[in-house]
């Protein structure tokens, strides 16, 4: 899943495109339910779902890491 766009794709980890991250094992059931047999779908990132919450944590972690790098200079 791309945590910045909400694009969820049914791929194996070895074929993961840039910008996509593997959904944690605890959320694989939610991801399978969202895909519902399709190859890809979009997740509403403004919704309060487990997948949207996971993606939000990923986005905030990237912002925090960038802020820490900037503050070290």
C-alpha cells in the first residue's frame, strides 16, 4: 500500500514498487477485505479505518524524521 495516496495493490513483497510498503501482518485481513478479490483499490485516508490509521502513522513518521534531520543542522 502506498501510505501517501491510499493505493492498495495485491503484490508480493519482492515486486513492491517504489513508495509502497507491505501492510503489517495484523492488517492483512483488513487489506484482503478492502481488495475483495480485485487486484487494486484505493483506501480513503480520511476515514477512521485500521488501514487509514496505519498509513497516517507512516506519513507522520516520515514528517517527524525530516524534522529531526532539519533540527540537527
